[in-house]
C-alpha cells in the first residue's frame, strides 16, 4: 500500500512540473514588466520636470493636435 501511495505522489509531482515551469516563467515576466514600469515612471517624472522647467522659462505654449490622413 505504501508503494502505491508513493507512486501516486510521484505522478502528482510529475504533473505539477509543467505548472511550476509556467509559474516560474510568468513570475519572471512579471518582474520584467515591473522593471519596465519603474523605468517608464522615471522617464515620465523626468519629462514632467523638463516640461515644468520649460514652462517657467518660456511662459505659455499651445499644444496642437495634427490630424492624420488614413
């Protein structure tokens, strides 16, 4: 009986391996995305600071949307 339970346990563990691989892969992708988000947040902060600096130096400006031909 003990051997049967060990065998069943090994089958369960073998079945979990692909799931564990997916979990590890998704975890790595999540870490990559979090790093990218931090980088983009830093870039946005830098651009906001630059924009504030330009506003202070140059007064006001107008942003125009340029229509595109589709």
